[in-house]
C-alpha cells in the first residue's frame, strides 16, 4: 500500500485558524449571557425541591448577599472569583450574576443571568456587564476568559442537580 498524503483545502485551514468558539451561553433574545434549563426531579414535591434549592444556595454561595425566597422560588446575587490568563499574565476577575431557581411539583428551572464583572464597594456593586468586559479583548483571547466562567457555571449547575436529587453536596473523588 502506498503512503498517501491527506491535504486539507486552504479554505478549511483558514476557517479553522480564524474562527472562534464561544463557550458561554447567549440568550437569543437579549444577546446577554444566560444559562437556563428545566430539570425533572421524579418523586420530589415542590416544597422539598424548594427547600433543597435554598439549602444549596446557602452552601454553594456561602457569605453571599441574602437569599430571596417565596412560595415557589429562591434567588440570590451570586459571585465567584475567576482566574484566567491573558498573554502570560494571570488576571483575577470578580464575577457577579443572578441565580434564580423556580420550582414546581417534580421539577425546577434554574437561570444564571445578568453577569457582571466588578467589585463591591461598601456594600454597593460597582460593575459593568460581562459582555462589555469580554468585548474589550481581541476575539482570539476572549475564549481564555469564557472557559473558566463556563466551567464555574457548569459545575454549579451539576452541583445543584446532585443536591436537589440527593439532599447533600457531591463529594470530590480522591485523585490518586
């Protein structure tokens, strides 16, 4: 059998080299970043789901702003420190966002939205939208910031789902 060389068309190479992925979910109506989904929870009442969602917010976002709660939903202004690297320099970013969990019998709907970057000054949030912050950087570097944010929100969503189903936080596996 002869060795054959597989050549990619130049147009494919140029497209691959200059196209950029986007990791953070974008709301198709507003253009803002948002994570939202309905999750089925078989065999759990609305009050049990609401109690677990509230407990999860207290544990996962400890020392945060007060949790708002009514008969069918809980919400909080969450925040996380995100570390990312820009041209060899580590950047510490303080990310703020709304977390809203609505409940019904046997299901809940989470929404992570209103993402902002900034800081708290004497209890007042001084921030700009995440979209504005990300757009300051050249497109080829934006994914470097999007990746740790997407990872953090995805981890939070997985943790919430585990907690609502099991009533406890998921334990980390020991890496040997």
